[in-house]
């Protein structure tokens, strides 16, 4: 039987990829912009602490909650159509956020922004599956798309800081408007349309159950990480998990499910989801600690800390692209294993950071981590999308994005909680004389509060408390890093055992065809399979 020769992408597809990377970059930027704007925003709108918390969190909550639903909606109404609708609402919500004149309006605008953002990630990622029919080109395209998310996390603090230095707090949110206009103009010309003709009706009960599973679970995890054990977040997490089980059981009984659970029967798919979840969790968790270390211990501003991410993110981006290229020659499992091992070396270097370390050691350890784990995350997303049938690419893309969101939330919760527990215990054993009562309790809560308390104490005592808090926080990072090393080594062993047969080394490819004008028509499921 003759093998079907994959059709190579043409100029239209590669330019379309560049357009699809823009909304991916923006959704990550928007996660950081509000944090940068908090001081000016607080002075202007005077929100309560609860309102400020909801304005910060509701964007991420609703992205996580609606990703799976939007991935399936795109398959029903058309992936490009959903992307265009999302672009309109994202642009409108960005303007509403920028010009919000009350805390309530800000929260509502951020909520709309989150729902709109949930349409962008699965639409852009699943369109890549349609546009790039050659598996190697598809993996490369997904890697480039993934690096745009990484860039957004770095560009956000830098661009936000520069704009906030010269304009009002809402100015950074207007960055989205020209980008969305460009997407609305270029999208219909460059991006193909695709919808599953056998998609059937959207199961609204499943939509409600997915929201009831994800939203309480994310809220519970974040609040438990932020405040420690409290009844409401714990109950919320249990409710989310219960609805999650019910959601899975319902999907197994539907002929056209919202999320195709049978995808997890594929070893390449399920192991990639697990690897992506854990890798993202460890990276987000340790980055959360490092951001605190750089700003509190080293005394950097958010913009300065963002600039110091450039020597971390750029090598990681290069490693992601190079690693993808190598995987196309020797297979994905060896690259994943190598990346996990290199990442563990980076965590090993981080164990040498103490309260008196300078910037160099932090940046070097972060760069090694990112060089190792960026290819793992890129290949994980690529494998999830590429192993799913083309008609389920929207759901698979949504699951990959949801895994990223959940991995980040869980990672910050678990890694942050471990480091915080070690910090509090270590500080208790090393508190200087003269720090008692409420000052002691406040200092024990976090290194940020310890810095505030130290500034209010007499010179010698304040200096000793500051040094003790810095050392305790570094010790918390050290223990979290050792645990992360163990997790990465276990993941490497798991990948070696489970993926060696599921993802064998690629065979020599047939001679490719070059896409002509006729190949740029709207693909059908049969053409894209």
C-alpha cells in the first residue's frame, strides 16, 4: 500500500502562523499586566482588597473554565469563526478594562476578557493542526506558537512598566487593540476554516459540569496556596473534583462528548498530558518563588525582574526550536528525557542560592532550567495536538491549554506551599532577639511581610530579621528544588518506559509535494486526517 505523501506548507501557512502567534502572546501578557498596574489602579479606583483580588484572579479563572468548552464550540461553528468572534470581544474587553471607572466595572471587564481569551488559545492551536499537514512542520509550528506564550510572560512586565511610567494605569491594556484589528483583517485572508461536519449538538449539561469542575478546583488550589488551609477553599476544591469525576463519567456515555476521554487510551497522548502538567507546574512554581526572591531579596522592581528574564527566555526559546528539530531526526522520547535531565541540573544549581547570592546565580540556574524544560513543554503540547484526530484537534488543543493553566495553578500552590512551610519553620529557629508578638507572626507569614516588619524595627534588629528572612526564603527554595529534581528524574524514567514504543524514531520521509494554490482551499476532515 502506498503511503500518502504529506503536503508541505506554503508561504500562506507560515505567514498565518505569525498572525496566530500574536493572540497567544497577548493572552499571556494580560496575565501580568494587571499586577504591574496595581499601585496606580489602587490610587485611582480605590478598590477593596477583595475587589482587587477578584480583578486579578477572575481573568485566569475564566480562561481555565472555558477552554474545553470553547475548543468544542470551535469544532461546531468553525475554528476561524470562533477566533474572529473572540478577537472582537477581546479587543472590546481590553478597552473596557483600560477605561474602567469603578472596581465593579474593572472586574466585569476582566471577566469578559477571560472568556474571550479562552476562545483564542484552542482556536489558534487547532488551526495549526489544520494548516500544517506534514507532521514535522506541524510540530515546528506548535513549538513556535508555544514560544510566543513564553515571550508574552516576559514582554508583559517590560512593556507594562514602560507604559505605566508615562501613562495612566489602563494604557497597557490598549496594546491588544491594534493586534486584534490586525488579526481580524489578516485572519480571513490567511487562515483556513474548519468545522467538524459530524460534530452534533453541543451538550450544555457537559458545559455546565466542566465549569463546575474547573472553576471551584482552580479557586480552591489558588486560595489554599495563598492563605493556607481554610474551609471554603478546601470545600471548593472537593466540589470541583467531584464534578470532575461526574464530568468524566458523563463523557464516557455520550456518542459526541465535549471531551473525548478515549484520547487518554493513547500512551503518547496521556503521558504527554502528564508530562506537560508536571513540567508546567514545576516551572511556574519555581518562577513564582524566583520572582519574589528577585524583588524582595534582591530589591528589584517588577520591570527590572522582567528584564532579567531575557537571558533566561531567549536561550529557552532557541532550545525549544532546536529540540524540536532534533526530535524529528531521533524521535521525541530522547529529547524529552534529555530536557528533563537538563532541567534537573538547573534545579540543582538553584539549590546553591542563599540569602546573600547575587543575580548571576539565579539567572544561570533559571536559564539551565528553561533550556531543558522549554523543549519538553513545546513537544508535550505538540504531541497532544498531533496525536489527536484532526476533527478532535480543537478539544485536544483546549485540553493542552487547560493542562497549562491547571499545571501553573497547582504548581504555584504545591511548590509555593512547600517553600512557605520551610521558610516559616526556618525563620522560627533563627529569629533575632527583639522580634516578638505580632511582628514575629507577620514576619513568619512571608518574606514580603518580613521585609515590611524589618523596616519598622530598630536598625540592628531590623537588619538581622531581614537577613534571617532572606536566608529562610532561600532555604525554602532549596528544599523545593530538591523535590523538583526528584519529580523530573521520575518523569524521565516514566517517559523512557512508556513512550519508547508509543513514539518511535521517525522513518525516512517520502519526497514532499509543494502546496499549490489549489491546496489553500478550505480543508475537509478527509483531507486533513
